[in-house]
C-alpha cells in the first residue's frame, strides 16, 4: 500500500459549498494544470470522484450536477485539476524550491549592489549569504516577491541593497539605429538626443546589478565603439 501511495496524490476542489477529490499522478497532473495538452486518462488513477477519498466516500450525482452541470467524468476531473489544489510530492517540492532559488539569486544579482562600493555582488556571495542567513524559500510564492524579502534578511550578513543605475550612452552614427532599437529591452529610457551627425546620446535606467551585463551587451553590438558613463546609482 505504501508503494501505491507514492504513485498518486489527491487533487481537491472546494466550490459552491461542495468538496471534491480525485486520485491523480502528481507529475502529469501538474503538467495539465500548467497548460500542457495531455489526455485526462494519462493523469487520473481511477475514474471515481470522491467527497472524501481517504474514507472512500464518493461525491453524489446531485452535487456534481450542481457544481459542474454534468456527470461526465473527464470534464469534471479536468476542472478539478485545473481549478483545484494539487499537493506537491517531496521530489516536486525539492525541484520547485531549487528552481525558485535560482530565480531569486538571479533577481538579486541583477537588482542589488554593495552600498559601500556601489558595485554588483557576485552570485556566489549572494548564495553564500542566503545559506548563512538560513533563508527559507516557499515553493508556492512568486520568486520576485521572495527576493525582495530575502535581500532584507541577508542584509544582516552582507552589505546589500536594491538599487537602480542611471547610465549615459554615447553612440556613433553607424550603430545609433541598432542601439536605439534595443534600449527598451535593456532598461527604462529616460532621455534620447540625436546629434546633427547622426550620433545618439541616451540616458537609461537599469537594475544596478546589471551594469556590467548591459555595458558588455552595448559594447558587443557596437564593436566597442560606444561610450557608457554611470551618472548615478541609487
């Protein structure tokens, strides 16, 4: 029985005062919930809709009609999976936490600086500080929101703050059109000024931790002929 339990989880839906449960394969159910085109027959473990699966209590036809307007199992099961709650297995939870951790670290690397040096902080230093501060990552919460809170937590371990950098770009005529076309993808354009010779001068606000990345990108696009000046970091 213990082996069987590892092969399914109970998907649940509460709606209109009624409670429904079905037995589903955890990975397939999460794929369906996330929008993957997959047959419901590949997802469910049985064709029974329960009121309480652990007690073996089936949902009544009247409650199914009331909530779903049908007794069609496939339609009902799909709706329970898409709108309901699917618990994570230990393996899924671990995978999602690892993914969220990578997203959080990437957000902090791009958006945070050392307030003393005003320089970006290496990825390894951020991860080390997270371990030292014993931060907890919630698999069900969005990465950006958690990252902002985690910056507060690791600020007790290392000097760090979220910041924006304002940079000035001076681009020669032969690359000005190309650079103008990518500025919005790099940050928020504050000013643009076209000179008589076709050169472009622009001010761009970017995540402070992304300074090196943005400068490297601009140099790559212009073969190193662009000039970039840091106007402020705040």
